[in-house]
């Protein structure tokens, strides 16, 4: 009952609450400071490499913003990744392009 209440309040699954509890029991608060191993790498682009190629091609159009690229991908019939993923990738690619000049 308590786990279900905590899950509702935290907007997570009951399983997540139990996992947090287990981590806390084993290592205290420090054990709750879990970080993902794939931070900074898009899971979407790993699963959809064709989307990465399209994003790379569109990123070098200086007239297209990240939102413009997202909309263009939708027009081309692709389900684009999140705006944040596109913005981060575009920033990295355009920065590399500027440095290579």
C-alpha cells in the first residue's frame, strides 16, 4: 500500500519504488545516486541509424533551425527524435564544421 502511494505521488511505477527502496537498504542515500551509463548518447539514433544520416545531412543547411529540421523530418515521413536530441546533434555537428574551417 505504501509503495503504491509513493509511486502515485512520484509518478513512477511501483516497481521503481521498490528498486529505490532496495538500493537505499543496500547503500543508503549514496546508492540512490544512480546515473545512466548511456548519458549523452541518443538511444533513438542508435535504434534508427537511417534517422542519423538524415539529421547529419540536414544539419549542414544553415537556414534550418533544430525545429526546422524536426519539421522537415516529419514532412519526409520519418518519426523524428525529440527536439532536444536534434538540437544537441545539430550543435555538435555545426561546431565541428566551424572548427574544421
